[in-house]
C-alpha cells in the first residue's frame, strides 16, 4: 500500500468537492489534511472516523464557521503540513490545497476543481459584491489578492500532474499555470435520481447562495414572469435574495438528499445562471429527467446538450434568461425525460473511479523515485 496523504481545503460541509474526495479516499485511503474540520457537521458521515489532521487555523475560535475571512493566512497554513512520511500526495483543490510543500521524491497529483476563482477570474465581481471596488479597503484586498496570485502560480510547480474536472478548467489551468491537465469528469451519483411520474408547476434551482452563482438573475426572471421557483440551498446571500424575491419564490434552505431528489423529480425544469467549472447539480437535474436552462459558458457546455437536454442563454442577464424560459415553455413537450436522463448517465461514479485510478497508477509506475 502506497503511503498516501490527501489534501482537501476544508471539511465543513458536504458538496461537490466532498463527493470527489469520497471516491479518492476509497481508492487511496490515507491521512486527510485539511485547513478546517467541523466535526459536528461531519457527524454520521463517512468522514466521522477517518484520520484527519487540521491546520493551526482550526484552533482559532469561530474559524470553522467563518473560514473565508482567513484567506490571507491560507497559503502559509497549508505549507505547515508535514508530509514527509508519505510517498503519494493527492490534493483536491479549488483554493490552496495544491500548495503543500513536498520533496522531489514524493509524487503529487492534483485534482483541480478550479484555479482560485476570486483571485483570477472573479476578482472584480468579488470586489463589487463586497462593496469595496474603491477606497482603502479595496486597496488592502487587492494587495492581498496580488500576493496570493503570485503564491498560487509559484505553488503550481509543486504539482507533478494536474487533473482537471472539465475541458473548461483544463483551459484555465493552462492559462493560469501554463500546465497541461488530464480531464476526468467528477463523479455523480446518477442512480439516486429518478424521473417523476407527474410534473408540478414549479421551476427549481439548487446552489450555495453566494454572489457568483447569480441566483439573483433566476429570481428576477421568475418574478417578472410570475413563475413558481423553488430555491434550494443556503449561504451568505440568503438575506439579500429574499429581499428581491416576489410571492412566487420559495426558499427551502438546505434539505436532506431525499427531499432534494423528490423536488427535482417533480419540477418542470432546472434553472442555472452561473458560469460553472463543471456543475454536478446540472447532471443531477438531468438524471431526474429535467431540462436544464443554463448560462451557456463554462463546464455546463460539456454536460448539457442544447435543444435536447436543455437550453442556453448566452448573455448573463435577466432579459436573456427570460427569453430562454419563454422558449422553453413553448417547446416544453419536445424534451424527452428518458433521453435527458441518458445524457446524465455519462458521468457515473464508477467511471470517475476507473479513470482516476488508471491515471494515478500509471503515473506512479512511471515515477522514478519510489
């Protein structure tokens, strides 16, 4: 058995990155190193009794609930993990996990969900959303981002091989780090979802409620059209989104998996307004037989087939989304739930685990410093 270390940004909630981590740990069990670990949130999950080591940031009061405020300390903190006893390092990274220190006789493979969004692609959107486009606070944040950008590029050289979760992210890795990446789509538990026997009169979206997910566009469009919309998820934007929501919008907060599956199976369509890296939730919606009405950029272009499993709007604004919803309503009967589900079945967990294991094992066989 190869002595393996798995690096994961934080274990404070369960989302798409944790679904990938589940398969990685199954294939290569070892110690998990993470900046933050919320034991209460991970109770009764697969992470309750596995070996986990945390950073010094874990000891700061309230850090697990407000971990993003500690961004300036992430690079230094991830570099404090002592990985000398491990020969294989696998990082699951969308922020700083790939930046762990390692030596030339250790093999480091990074499954990259995305280069850090807020320091590369979404800097100006982040500053606008936080209300700090100008002034002294803006100068401080821009300076922090500049420092982290430099560190992020330097630390990419600590990775032997990159795996990207989509062709879109492989392109971003090439642009940000000048590195090639193998594309292995993330695992989706498509068998959990089913096509409903009847459709209720509502649309649905599922997301963390953060600004770049653009739930505001979805709400404004459904307000304008007076269409019922169910918003599943929670996050820092909940309060602001509720302020703009009309009487046809329902917020559920986080829900158990079985309730989400039921809501998906009975909805008319799934609406997704973000530019996503891959978009596991888009595949889950299709596994439920739902057409996906999505912003036509990013990894969504690799999971949704226009006019067959969904429709795209190509300008990220309310007016374009409204036009796509109207088009869908006119053509709703042309979408075949069975064909939509069949498209989702391209992304099962078994495929991910097979491709990931083959790549890691072949890379290990070629590695000269075992």
